[in-house]
C-alpha cells in the first residue's frame, strides 16, 4: 500500500474522510509545521506545499503542490518524481481580482479613496471603459483564460500571448512571446499571469516596460520575478496605473521605494489564497482525482512539464 503524506489542513472533515478511504493508499494527515525529514523518508508521495529543503535528496514517487507555481520545488525534487500542481484551482478567484483592479484604475477609484482620507469633495475627472480596449493577456493558462473571458464580457478586445503557436477559444488574437515588444506598445491593458522559470525571469525588463503604450494599465498576478521591479520608479509615470499582487521580494520591506510610487498599487500576494470557497473546492477536486489516479496508476491532471516549469 502506497503511503501518502497529506499536509493540506483546509479541507472539511468529510473531504478528508473521502481521501482517507481511497483504495490502495495509506493516507497520513499531518500539519505542515510538524513535518520532518523522517516523515518524508517514510512516504511515497506528499500532497501540499511544505518547506522545499525537506524534499531534497528524497526518493518520492509523486509530489502534489497546492499552488499553481512550483518553481521552489523544481530543483529539489528528484527528476524521477512526478510533479503535479494546482492549475485549475485559482483562475476564478485571481481573475476576479484582476477585473476589480482594472476597473478601479480605469474609474480612478484609488484617487477617490485618497480624497476621502483627506476630507476632499473633488471630481477627479474623466474615466475610461474597457469597451473596445486592447487587453493583452500574457500567459494563457487557467488564470489568463479566466481573465480573458471576463474582460471580453466587458467589451474588451482580447489579445493572448503564449509560448507556443495556436489559437485558444475566447481570444480575438494570439501571438507568441516573441512579439511581446510589439504588442505592449499597442495594449491599453497588460495582464501578466506567467509562472516563474528561467524563460520568464525579468521578461518585463526596462526595454519592454519602456515600450509600453502611454497611459496603459499594467497588472502582474503571476510570479514577482517576471517583472523587474527595480526599474519601476523610472517608468511608472508612463502608466495610468500599475497593480502588483506578486513581487520579487516578499514580504515587501517597509523601506522599499515601491511603497511610495503614486500610481503603483500593491496587494500582499493574496489573490491566490483560499479566501474564496470555490478555490478550495477546485483544489480538492484536483487532489482527489490525482490521489485516485496515483493508486490506480492512471493519468493525473495538472502535470508539470519539468522543462518549462508549469502545467501544460
């Protein structure tokens, strides 16, 4: 019987009972904070994000991440270890945040909140609509597709960017990353949902950011190191607004100059949490499917391509 170490503690008792009863598995439930190297040595598989160093030099058969991004595990897991992630869990929650922030910036809502703090009754002037706007979605996985759907419903013209050629339903245009510099110069909104990898590190560098259309909106919900935040202070003024839920350094230190850029809005990497119930429900479906598949030696979902560092 295969031993599976379950470290996700957010599922309901009923859900945990269903996982415990999967035939062919000995499921051991343990809090992340209590996991030791000995626990890993005694397991065939681990479900849930634990300290990466605990996995180094261990011979696991399978590791199931509870996040969509797995860059912290790529270099510590044995190459023979099957790696699956939570792609498909977070698209609804994160895309709704993206729509909310896009509209907040378009409608100058942050300015009105600042006016309220200072007891000022001021009309902040003209606003814009997503109708007819060219919305560039950089990264067309679950999050990108969910955002594209919602932005299209609001009347946007949706342009996708991905590594491989090929159309995806719901996008008006689709290009490969090679066309990034050209497309950022045309886009009214740039929405980044890329994973961290050697291929995406600082993809949005000074050259790309300086090429962005004047008064565009820039948003990043993928991984912090996709965007070189060290040069934001030099280019921020050309944007209508910038929203970052992910940063290169987290938590962001109190003395970071990013806090003081007027049109930069920061949230503390909260879009991909479990604040929305459906996120956890979607994660449970992926975990249960993959645990059953592991026991039966059948196909898992959200398998990570080790070469690229994300689910295909």
